[in-house]
C-alpha cells in the first residue's frame, strides 16, 4: 500500500458549526481528526496527518503558500512518502493548487481537496472528498500529472480548475478544458493530462525564498475612474487586469495604465469572462504595455506573475512564461 501524507490547512472541511447548518461555522478539526472520520481509508493507503496551516482559505497568505510548498518539497524527498493530499478551504483552493503546481519539485501525486459543508452539517461532503483524494493520490497513474483537485467525483488539473459555483457541493469545474478524470469507489479513471510545464519541469524554485512579490488583480468596468490604478501602481510589484471580453480596457484606463507601464510596472491583461483567451492587441495604444494572460483567468495569472517576478522583469521573458505554463 502507498504511504500518503495528509497535509491540513483548514477550511470548511475542518470546521464545525451548529447542527445541520451550512453557514456560520469555524475552524475546529485537525488533519488527524479528519482522517479518523473517514471510514475505509485504511483499505486504500497508509495515511499520516500533519497540520501545516490552519486558516479559512481567504486568509491564506503568500508566506502560507511558501510554507506549504516547502513542506511538500521536503517530504517528497523521503522514500517513505508516495503522495500527498492537501485539505484546504474551497474559496481559494484553485490558487493554492496552481501555486503548488508550479513550485513543488516532484512527480509524486499532490491532490488538493476540501468541502462545501462542514462535518457538522446535514449530509457533509468532506469525508467522501477526502476518501476520493486519497484514492487519486494512491494511483500509479497519477504520477507526473502535476497538482490536481479532487471534488465531488471530479478530478481536475490545477491550471484548469475553478470554483464555478459558490454554494452547492459540485462546486468545481475545469471550464472549457474539462476534467482530467473521474473518481468512483476505490478507482480513478484518467482521461487527459495537461500539456503545460509544471512541478518537476517548472523553472520556478521557491525553496530559498522567504517572500513573494506583491501582485493584485484589478477588475476593470466601463467608466471606471482610471485613478483607481494609481494606488495599485504605487503599492504592487505587478498587476493583473481583469478586462472586459478579450481583455479590453476603456481608453481612459488604458491611457492611465500606459503611464505606469512606461515607468516599469509589469501588468498582465486577463479577462473577466469565464472562458476563452486574452491575446496580444494589435496596436500599442490598446496594449498599454501589458502582457496577455492567454488562457489563464485573472487569479491564476496573479500566481504566475508573482513567480515570474521572482526571476525577471523582462516583458518578453514573462510573455514566454505565460505561453509555457
Ligand atoms: N470559507 C471557506 C474557505 O475557503 C469555504 C470553504 O472551505 O468551502 O476556507
């Protein structure tokens, strides 16, 4: 049997509230408590628990990401660890998964999961999600596929996965890219894998870093006051614009942004649309010195831009990274 480490970080899966309720709950259970609450796990793998963080996922920090990646990198070097399950709040699970996808240096499976309902709710979903995540992490076929998210029977690549529903238990999807597979009972059925660079083939190495660059996402709406960009330009190392449609900004916002990109601000242009691609604009005016996020949504572009800025501020190099990861 495989040896799987369960790394707890908090979230609804580890929370408790009033009986039956699906809101107003708080962190209560450790990763060890979670293992003890899942019948049948011992049939699938030898599991060991470790609490790495204990937060609601909107409170996860860049240093929390670094801590989690560092711990996985450390444990992955051990021959008695075959794979990982990270339990995590659902709200920002996709960002943590993508960060790990780009920074853990291993082919050993890393599967992230969580729950929409706390264990104290009526019909909670966390125990089944954890069981399925262990099934996936124990599979020989899961090696080398990068970080994955398992949720409500679906198995998704970290790059593609998104919380697409804010309230029901089937909260995650792969958008236009679909799922990587399905988990059913004690089996996992893989159907596709990512073409993009990740994990052992990623050029990003955060093992010696104590902090990450500060990058924010700015959502741009029609007739926004362009001065909203000033604060970000002053306080961030890089910026991601969630533009309209194919990544458009109003002319006024473009002009204001160009002032900052000409002074060296690195800005990536993504879209508020759920799917599709943000491409290079034809004219300098429309480009406003930005780099297109291509198929990454704004919050994943933020993760990649942070990592890119740990290596370079060269726009061509960063554009290459957006084409490869
Ligand atoms: N607020 C929770 C979190 O993301 C929501 C969840 O886990 O579903 O930590």
